[in-house]
C-alpha cells in the first residue's frame, strides 16, 4: 500500500503578459491535504485521492465539482486512472477490485479481478477502447479484460518474453502503444501485438 503523503497541489493557468513576451503562469489555488495520489484528465480536471479514501474532483479553476466518499468497502484505494474523464477507474489493490465512476463520480460498475483468477495485480490502466489493462503478477502477463473481468487479450509470459521479471506500477495506453512503468527497470513499450522496446532507467522515480 502506498505511504500516505502530505503534499501541496498548485494549479497554474496561462497568463499573456504582453504581445512581446512569452506565455507565463499565474497561481490559481493551493490545496493542502493528506493525499495518496492525484491525476489530471484531458479536460484539465484534477482528481485527488485522499488517505480517507475520498476522491475529490476540481475543475480547471480549482473549484470543487465532485466527491466520491467511499466507506472502505474494498480497503484503501491505491490508484486512480482518469485517461477517460467519462469513465474514471479507481483501483483497490488489496482486493484486486476496480471501481468505475462516471463524470459525476457516481459508481457505475465494480470489477472483481479475483473472479477471473487474477489474484495479484499491482497496476491497472484504461485501454483505448475503454476496457481495462491489468498486469497479472502471478502469471507475469499483461491482460486486457472487459467490465465484467472477462479476459479479452493477453501477452505471453513476460519471464519468457523479456527474460526478466517485471513489476509495473503504472499502465498507460496512448497512440496505439501500451506503456508499463517499472521504477526499478524503466518503461516497457508495447504495441497491441507485443513488446517494442524497453527504456531501462533505475533512476526514474516517477512516470
């Protein structure tokens, strides 16, 4: 489980100083809290996951526009994916459960990966077609599942494919590529047919 962190989240907005100067920024708002994670969608909405298991949504001006207040049914949420602002994914690693929220942060679906035999998954991510990528650590495979957890696609065993163990903490699907980030090894890049390249960089702390 992620260590709880107290951080400051600072929102900046563009400010044109004059026709002769470059674009600068102005401070809009500072929000202080005990946050587990945060993310920004492609509409500039920001989502923060708090240590109290709340998801708070703020618009581009820093105004609060949504709240998901979980009662710890699945333990502490560990990851939030907002690559599709209409379908936010909230992941509870201890229970291998994905909760899907709409743009108002209402629950629309819950996927228990354990029912499909995925018992240990550190990271999940949304696919381009609104399915779910998940890395099955026990089988060492990247899998795509639907909202019911049904397996749609999977890679071969990474231990045979890459001749090394992988432990990704983030999965991103962008421009026909799937990215797996392992802090100890770097970024693995796949197309939808298999691995393309790896950028190992143990010094990378975040992706």
